[in-house]
C-alpha cells in the first residue's frame, strides 16, 4: 500500500484530533508530494495512524496521522494481520482500538513500542519488512 504525502506539519492535523504528542510547530520527516510505503495502520483514540519510514538515510519508522496522506482505493497487502483491542483490555485503556500490518507488528505491543523507542531489534524487523515491500 502506498500513501502520498499531502502535509508535513503538525499544524495541518485537524483540531478535533488535538495535537496528539506534537507541538504545533513540528515539521515531520516527510516530503509533501512523495509516496511512502505503509507498513501498518492503527486506530489510536480517534486517529487513524499510518506506519511509514521517515526521510532519513536510516528510513526509521514513524506513526503519522492519516490526514497527512492521500491513499487511493487500495487492496490490503498480502500477509497483513488485524487485531482489535476489546474494551477493558490494557491496550484499549492505553488508547489503542485496532492495528493492521505485518504479523509481529500486530501480535506484539512490545514490538510496536520498540519502533517508537528505536529499539535495535524492532528496527531490524521494520527494515526487513520495508525491504520486502519495496524490493
């Protein structure tokens, strides 16, 4: 699945989402007009987040609000998994509603969190998945 970037600033995120964890002056490591492979999606609180690589040479993972992208009607990638977080679960209490993506991303909250923390093991899995989808 490919998403085309249409915005890269926190002040472009609709107000109803709040600023999530960003200052309004933040500019994300995205290039407007560029296309990004989507390696996962999650519904966090009221926001659909896309897992895409950043613009650095390292292509690090970043969860970005879907409002910063356009995605044409698209078939879900082969091998994706889905998980819903039932009300009362620890994930649901933490704001997570659902997650789609490669198997480990969906099965392991520790892996998902490791991506945000740039854990070397999580980054290695992400990089392997990125190479798999981009050839």
